[in-house]
C-alpha cells in the first residue's frame, strides 16, 4: 500500500518541483547578477556563462580604487556606481559574485558588501557560486590540498557506504530480474546480425584505481576495437541492432552484474576505460580524485553533461564528478535517479 502511494504521488511531486523551478527561474530573470573581478576574470566568467547557457542578466564590475584594483575598462562598470543604483531601488540584485583574490577590499567596499548582505543580498565567492548555482566544482580551485577540505567524509563514511551497498545489491537484483526477459531477445539479435559475441568486456578503473572488467551488450562490430577511442555521431562502427540498444539503453543493463559483484555502484562517476584514464591522469591534475568512490551506471556528470568525446569534455565532466564526491547524499542520489529517468524517457544522450 505504501509503495503504491509512493508511485501515485511521484507525478504530483515531479509536477510540483517543476512548477517551483520555473517560478524561481522567472524571479531570477528579473534580477541581475553582479560579478566583481578584474578584466581577465570577467571575460572568463562571461565565457563560462555562455557554455552553461546561463541567461540571467549579469553586470560586470570592478573596484574603482586604482591602488588596489585595476582601473575600469570598457564593458566593466564601477562597483560603487552599480551599488548606488541598487540602493536607490533602481537595480534589483539577485546576488554578488566575488572572484577570489589575495588583495584586500577597500574599507568602503567592505562596508557596502556587509550592508547588502544584511539587506538580504547573498554574496558568493566564485567557487561557491559554481557549487550553489551550477552544482559543480571549478577546476581552477583544485590543488593537492583541496581534497582535505570539508565535505569529502560522508562519501567514505562506513555507515553510508553500507547503506549504499545494501541498496545497490537489492536494486541490482530487482533490475536484473525485471530486464531478463528483454536481455534474451536482445542477445539473440546481436548474435544473429554478425555471429559475434553477445557481451562486450572492457577493462575499466574502479574505486581506489582498482581495474575491473565491465559487462555490456555489444553494440559495435567485433573488429571496431582498434578504431577511434570515442563514439562519434553516426559512428559506422555501431551495428543496426546496436543503435537500437543504445537508444533504448538496454546495452547498459548488464552492468547491474558489476554492481552486484561490487565493482560498481548504481550511482557514481562514469567508469572510464583504463587506456583513457592513463592519458587523463597525465594531462589533468587531480583527475585521480574521482576514484575516491565507486563508479556508477549513472551519475551527476552523466545527467548534467552530454557524452564526452575529447579532453575538454572530460575536464567539464570532472567538475560535476567532484561535486558529487564532495556533496554526496541520498537526496543527491535521488535527484540523479529522477534526471536519469527523464533522459531515458525522452531519449537524450547517446
């Protein structure tokens, strides 16, 4: 009875959450975001907003004190002028974003920021803005000591690990039982098309950098292993049956066996090919941080960023993976599950 009630309430909950999101988005679009930084950081933030498709009005400012900060440049307004307009109720402000700097604020500016904060205008460092608004970790803040900040303990707390493991085992068994009637005809179709093996096995890197063999339904021609490292749109290596399996996500379900074995979790960073991991660890500082937790069939990066096909995509997905590791919670896992269902129903990704 409780389960039926939960299922019945799911559409109502989703509609309510969607309505609240749209209402909050409409309110935000009527207010401006104030970004404070030098010319270079303003340009970087502008580019990041374009990549994130961030549509909210943004006013770029810097401090007018030439002794401590650069002089105003075209496209960047004086912070004092903008704040005066806000205090006169001429400019509604959503929030203020401060680019981290080793320089101290001028005393008058500090007083203005404090006054605005107590008047209900939130102020974020750029790092906190990334986490609060875009729910990712900006890579420019990463260093070897960053890992030891607050926020990583819960993902490795024994109580939470056990609870997550119990849910992984229970749900993977249930999932295998439910999809078993679909996997058999899918396996037959794969074999009939080219008489090749049904399953695709590949070495992936798991938690604490331990390798394991991932299991998926084969969607590419057998001789495709020596081809491109990334799948491209319209990739000719994908078989006709494979295209259907990828579109329906059926090829992913055998990974439930990896979850049952303990190689993976249902939710976590994507399990990457060991060959790619070797390259990424040479090119991306702190890439190994993502191996603090088990990889997952779905995850925060997978539902927020499309399939990665180059180093730039890998960098951007790493930002989401690190956010998940730092802010792990069962509420975040639930949000990932809902986003995954939405993606599967509407056929996004590849």
